[in-house]
C-alpha cells in the first residue's frame, strides 16, 4: 500500500518539480554553483498550467544567469548592459518609450523654469540701473529755467532701521533721518506733514533732531518713521531680492522748492539689521515728477504751463534673502513627499510590493507644501519658484504612480520578474536624477 501511494505521488509531480530536482543537487553543494537561499524560487507560485512554455523558459533563463553572476561576485541588480542585451523587443520598446517620455516632459520644464528665474534675477540689475539714471538734460534745463527764484534744498539721507518688510501686507516700515540745508527762504519748514511727504507712504512720527537758522543759512535734521506701500515682486520667493524705494517729495513745485540729493553726505547705518534679509546695495537720486492734473488749484490759474513739475529725493535699497531657511520651511513638505515617492518606487521594484496604496499620502504632502508658501504671501502672487517646485513635485508623483503601475503590470500580467526589476531600477534612478537636478537648478537660479 505504501509503495502504491508513493508511486501515485510521483505521477502527480508537476513538470517544474522535475526541473528543480534536476538542478537541485548541483545548486546545493555539488560540483556546480554554491547554494544560496535567495536562488530558490517557488515556480508554482509564479506560474500555473495556463502560462505556457515560453514564459517558464524565459524565467528559468533569467534566474539561472542571475545565479551565475552572484556566484562570480557580481550582483545581478546592476548589470544593466547584460539586462538590456537579454531584453526582448517589447521590453526594450517599453523601457525606451518610458525614458523618452520622462525626459521630454521634465528636462524642458527644468530648463525653461530655471531660465525664467535667472532672467528675473538679471532684470533686477536693469531696474536698479534705470532708477539710478539722473534726470535728462532736457529736464534739468527746464528746471533751471523755472526755478530761478526757488529754494535749492540739499537733502541727505541717514537710514537708521528697516523695521519690517511685510510681503503679506505689501508694505515696509523704516526709520530714517533726513538732513535739509538751503539758503534764504527762511519761511520753509520740513518738519511738518503739510510741507513734505513720502510717495505711497504714511508718516507715523516726526522728530526734530537738530535745527539751525542764522545768516540766511537754514538747516533741519528730522527723523521720520514711515510705512511705504509696495507691491512686491515674488517670482523668486522665498529666495528673492527686493528693491525698496522711498520718494521724499515737497508740497511745492519747482517754482518754489527744488530738491537736490547729496550722496556724499548720505549713509546707511553700518549695524543695519533686516529680519530675514541682508542689504546688498543702496543709492540716491533725483526724480522729476510731472503732474498734469491741477485739480482746480487757484495757485495754478496763471501758470504758464499746463503741467506742474516737482522734484523728489529718492533713496533706494536692494535687499536679498540672508539664507535658505524660509525656502526650506516652504519646501520641506515637498522634499518629504519626493523622498516618500522614491521609497514607493524602491519597494515596488525590489520588495515585490504593490506600492500604489502609498501614493495617496504623497499627494497630501504636496498640497500641504503649497499651503505653507501661500500663507506667507499676499493674494497677489506671481507665478514663480514656489509654483514651479510644487508643479514639478506633483508631476513627479503622477509619473512615479505610472511607473509603479507599469512594474505591477510587467510582474503580474507579463510574469517577468527579471524585467520588472530592471525596468523599476532604471526608472528609479532616472526619477532620482530629475529630482536632484530640479531641486538644485531652480533655487540656485533664483538665488545666485
């Protein structure tokens, strides 16, 4: 009876068992390759009777060659050249199209956004030079012709503090001292809000620090605390630079008062500290303002020109982010998300796990990252670095999800574990390179 049961079991053996039995002695310490537990594959768990001979032979060929490489001290996971040469036509076609599609989408995106950020940085230099150009010769001739009886007032700035730079409220507050010196016209007074103002500014406090009137020489040294409204350009936020301009204007036209800046007597507090920023340069200039809206002012009823000209003393500053702390605060959630996506690809490739269930948390991290940056700005946010980084991260999440689906398809439908791992490794490395390249290129182009 025992012999009959043994014979029945021998007849019911699966063909794959015979193939394993033939190779087992050699793999388990015989004259062939050394035994490795990782080399044992449960073929019955991968194939069934309906899979056909071709799929089985392909699996055995791949598995045997991988064992041979490990025996020679070479890990099969990174033998890309041999994997490529052994690949079938459909495998090569799928891999090539996947790589080309990723490069076609992400490389132009990285190049164009990096160029856009670098161009915006370069444009700041052009803006600075434009505002530092003195009035044209024609404007100066006009002023000279109409200011013969006006008081020519020399103005010098002493910037003491930049108390705040508030992007969300679109303003900045400074404490500055201004020195005025002129001859004659003893009735002029620049310590009153009625006689002097700042363009788009609100003077919170005026303090007279010094005053001198003797022999026709007049001097006033006045401290102003003023808040200036400014629409910030946030293309490169949070690694941006800003140009802050203060326009000090008299309440008189050029027939009465002409401002002239004295840059040699102007200076900035050497201990100036701006929270989150550092001062990179500053300068002064004169602006000639033309106003053709007389607003029925009787003073200009007999004015020979239909336009009113005034002069403004301008102080401009350029401040730049003092570090990458704010950038990391705005992007740390996205960095965590990208790391999570790489982990999903690794698990799907090397651990034979369906990682699609891990993708949902990645989208949550990306959305959280967007909210952090948006809450630090006003509603008037220009398209720039924050959006570029977030859009790139979302696109990477979508692309990685497609790769995980492709790996699962190759492994479960094509039943080719070797190519599934090879495909996953190539895409993992490529996506990792794109992540590193984008997250270096974009902030560097915005900051440097």
